[in-house]
C-alpha cells in the first residue's frame, strides 16, 4: 500500500499537532526527571499488522512474527537490552527469546520457528527493554494459538495457472487475441500481430502478479530480505500429474454474457478449500474478461495510452499500416513502436492487477467478517470478500482487494496516488499462513453468494 498524499485538512491538523507538541515539550522541559521514565514506550505487535486490527487474531504454532515497537525509535548505536518471554498459560512453560531478534528502524522482530515448540492454547508474551541509562519499558499481551484444521490454507504446493488460450467462441483463436484487436492492439487481417502482442501482455501481467505475491517491503516484518507467498503462478498448464490436484486454472479472455461490464470474477474459495478448481467455463462463466476493459475508455490514462490505437475512440489499430511489425522485431521496430510498448506495459499492468485480485479470491481472500472468523472482508453485496476497514468502511488507501469497481483504471495500472496496489499486511499474513481462521457453526457471517464474485 502506498502512502496517500496528505490532504489540505491533514496539513492543518498536523500544524495544530506540532503546536501542541511544542507546548508539551515546554511542559516536559520543566519535569525532566519524570520525562526519562515516561517518554519511552514499547508495544508488542503481531505480523506487522496494526495493533487495533491484530487484537482478535488467532495464530498458528509457528510461522507468525512478533514485533517490539519502540516509541520513540531508539538510537541504533545505543540499543536497549531486550528480553521477550513466551509463557504457556496452561503449563507455565516459559520460552525466552533474546538473541534471535532482528533490529529494524524503530522495532525488533522475530519469526517464530517450529523449533521453538509453541503449542496450542493461550500464551502470554512479555517484553522488557532496558535502556543504557538504566530506565526500562515493558509490555505484555496474550495470544491465542490454534492449529490449522485440515492443514494451512496455502501450504507449499498451490499453483495458479492463468490460461490466456481459452477459446470460448470456438473460432480456433484464443479469445484474448480478439480482445486485443478490439482495443486496437492488432489488426484483424494479421492474426500474427495479436498473437505476438498477447504473449507480451501476458508476460507483463504475470510479472505484475509476482510483484503482488512477493512484496518487496516485508509487510509482515519477518526481517527477511524476501518473503514470497508459496504459490506458483504460471501461464502454462501443469504438466506433472502430481501438480494437477493443486492447480487452479483462471481463464483470461472473452467476456461473460451473463455479466456485461465485468472485467473479471471467480468463485470465492473460503480457506482455499479447493486446491484445484477451474475458473473458466463450466456451470458459471468465470475468469478475466479483458474485452470489458472498454468500460474504462473515458479514463485519462486509457485515452492517453490506447487512444492512438482503439478505433472506438478515434485510434488506428496497430498493424493497419503494413510497416507496423510484431513488437519483438527490434531490428525493424516500425512506426509507433514506442506507443505500442507503452500500451503493452499499461494493459499488462492493469490485467496483472486484476489477475492478482482474482487469484486471491480463489485462495480465500478476503475472509468476510472480523477475526477470528474473517480478516475484515465485507459481508454483504459487492463488498463481500473485499477489503473493508475494522469499522466496516472501505479502507481509505486503495488496496489490491478493494471492491473491483471502486478502483480506477489509473489505480489498476499502478499510476494512482497509492502507487502499485498491494495486499494489506493482514491479507499477506493469511497468504503466508500466519493467521488461523476459525471455522465452526458459530460463524456469524453469511456463506458466499451463489453468483461469482467481481
Ligand atoms: Ca482455491
Ligand atoms: Zn473481487
């Protein structure tokens, strides 16, 4: 998630806050002795998730992460001595963590390994920091540890196959190539152009999916340089028989006549109960419908990038001029090669963002309701299984699992104010099997609706 730009109102509030802080500074100045004891706080956090959102989380016996957050951030040269203690409430067994904490800017973090031997039940976590001047700060909280009923939802073997070859109309060509031609990326009489462009857009889109599931900024604060989700995303079908029971196929191409204007929908799969599913034809049409990107024709970015090509808004399809060659022909790029490259990038990124979103639905995001049953997914209507805040409102900063229709073409392209859309840390924690969802008859939230999700 990017950092939203501050609004004018926000700046005003900040100015007032700064004024208040200066006032407080003056008061503290006169009570310097008290200040030493009261101004340093530590707080125990879980999975890099804001404490308010992590309150009712249930955690697995290993794999989750603990953070000790310092306010204010300590001087890296004079780090406090920090002891974190885990005590099983049932047995009184105590585990102490001292040497394995990884320090980052303003916090220390620890990924709980299987070898630590945490067991199901309640554990009390206590953290104590002792600073160089002899003062100390403490925090404690209680965590509920549960096992994954039937195994973790993602595990290690899941595969998602984005099938760009689907031919719903049976004309012998992938529907996706026709979709590209409809937006002017290809000329109807020269199928080799759309064929070439299709593979380039697919590669670009896949790269975008991989960025979503291999976050560069450590959303759950593992302290590791990389923390990719253990799902393999591929453009080809699984060839090994052993992989097929773990492969979900999501079709990309064509449209769903039952839901005109939908750029994509698949079935929401709570806790990824179906490792292998077909989000394509069958009983209900599902997948990604790139032809419907036409709904964004009024968007400024769409007009800028596809305006030169899309005949519906006055463009000339790529390839109408015989001199225009397949995009890969570096030796003879032909006219409009740069415009074409930009169109491939933007369409690929938009499609990739939608693919990341739909794939997440097939993996079980966003579980409706509050923890421990859900992860702040919406519970009714179009908000079902989409990101809402703990107060039931859609989160103010756009994120990858926002209701699709609430996202602009610019946001989908990663060109909006929030930058490239991301999973929220809590959603990432689910994808990394770091939270346990309770599944029993007491679940107060409704079952998935019959119709596929947007
Ligand atoms: Ca699934
Ligand atoms: Zn959705």
